[in-house]
C-alpha cells in the first residue's frame, strides 16, 4: 500500500513540475514579444500591416521565434492561392520569406485575425 502511495505522490510531483515549467515558458514568451504587451497595437509597423488586412477574411498574423528572437509573419488561409509572406523582427526588418525559413520557426502563435475570418486557426 505504501508503495502505491509513494508512486502516486511521485507522479503528482512530476506532473506539477512539468505543468509549472510549461506555464513559465508561456508567460515568459508572452512578456517578451518585443518588450510590449500588445505588439499588434504597440508596434507601429505591425499595427499598420494589420490595418491593411483588416477586411480580408483570409488573412492573419502570427508571432514565432526564429533563431531565439521574436518574429512576425502574415498568413492566408484562402485555399485557392499559394501564399508566401515576409518574416519580420520586432523593428519590422525583413529576415526572409516564410517559404524559406518556416521549418526554423518555433512557438508559432496566432496574434491576430479579422473578426469575420474564414480561417479555422
């Protein structure tokens, strides 16, 4: 009986530590999006880019990590087009195209999509 209790306690402790470390990573990543809380409104170049797509039902913007740095890129879920966009850093500098470096992007998260979006993201 005590062996089962010890095993259960160890599993609970392990599960808790995994959950807490994942939560800490998520919080740290969210707080490090170019040192702003709302990059889609606080980074002027990104705000302007999003405004250009405001009425596009197929467009969206993602944040990600590329080579340890936060980056942003737009996407398009229209099934009839093959879409490629720029990958840009916090300053809006272009680092490459999504088709060239997509395999090197980590922690991809949806940042914005239109209210009337047809994308199932």
